């Protein structure tokens, strides 16, 4: 059973910021303070509701969240329920027509919410939007993309994708020949920072909770696009995203992150593309790891032989 601490946002806010946290007190506090100090939030030109859906953190995330954003609605889940389910729980407490799912390892930049609220009010046919993400050095990070073809998925799954010639073809997530400086329709956006209309989110049943970590946003975008809805990239909305260097890898470990990524990827393949995709790409993945293991055995044998001579 979740404990809910209600804040004091407007009765019908313009946008609800939903943040899923898990033992990320430092990042969560910085994230919330960045929202609280946005000009549009501080000056109340945009009414903002914040919901923190905490996945059973054992650090001081809750206390620091209350201090950073006193009006936030804080939902304390009993355990780590996964990202998709925690997002759905957070959305269940939203009172705004526009949802903004925002990672705790991200920091909002001025105008982020104002620009998005204005855009969605003027473009009623848009269901979902991603934003421009920058790393801590100010370099652009991938924040939108296109759905994989089978060939792209095969290259990313197999050892062939490690070769320079094929590596350029294996990244179906990023958009090629795009400067990320202009608005455009896309297939999908990154889950670290994404806007979704509340009515459409509810109509599609929210995120598929079988995606414990990763690919939930790609699955949702696929369902949106199948339903004929628009997904767009908005360069006028900006955030700084620390990414896995300060987030998932720190809490889950590199091996854990890779495991969840592969599980979610396989679930996505079989859900949207059927058994052929699933089986063929699983064979490619297995062959890749067998090749790596074989190379490690050979390297170890060479080292031992060299040490004896």
C-alpha cells in the first residue's frame, strides 16, 4: 500500500510533472529545485503540479523532496515497483491535462514548461513530445528517434554491430542528418523527459507495466503511432540530463542495467514484431556472447602460454 502526502498545487494545473525516484536523493533534490525555480513556476504564469512516485527508497529522498518542493504530492510505494508502474501510479494522482515524465537525474532549463504548455494548447493533434537534452558539458544527447528495422536490431544484437562499417547502421534510436534545432515529427522520444496528453495516456492504459525498466516509452510511442497519433520533438524545451553515469548504473550496477535492457528489448520485439523477430534476434544475441566467451578463453590460453615460456 502506498502512502500519499498531498501538496498544495492548483486545483486544475496546466501540467503535472511526474518524477519516479529510487534512492536518488541528491539528484531528486536538484531536479525538484530546478522546477521550483523555473521563471514560469516561480511567477505562476504556468500552474505546475509535481508528483514524486518513490519506489521504496531507503535514503532521505522523501524528506529532501518535501524540502525542495513543499507543494509536491509524494507517493511512497512499498517497494521498487519498476519505472513503468511507478509512472502509472504517479499519473493516477495527476490533476492536469498534460503529463510530463521527468527523470530525477535531469535539471529543467528556463522556459521548459511554458513552451510545452503553449505548444500543446496550439497543436491539439499532438499526443506526445520529447525535448532537447544536453549533457553536463552542454553537448546534445539523443532524445528522439525512429523505430528499428529488423536489420538495425540484428546489427545491435549481433557481433557484426561492433564493426565500424555496421555500427553506423545499428543505431536506429538516433536520427541521422538532423541537427535537432527544429521541430519535427518522430517515431519515439526518450523516457527521461517526455510530455503526454493525459486523456490519451489514460485511453491507452498508460505504460505497459511488464517493462520494469527501459523500453516502456518506445512501446507507448509504438501504440500511439499505430493509433494514428502524432509524436514530435520540441527543441525549444530544454533540460540537462546526467544520464546513466549518475542514475541507473549507480543504483543497479552495469550488469543489472544491461540485464533489464535486454529483457525489455526482447519483450518489445515479441509484443510488436512477433516470434520471428524474437527468435532470430535472440539467436544473434546468444551467438554474440558465445563469441565473446570464446575470445576470452583464447586470450586466457595465450596469456598462460606466454607466461610459461
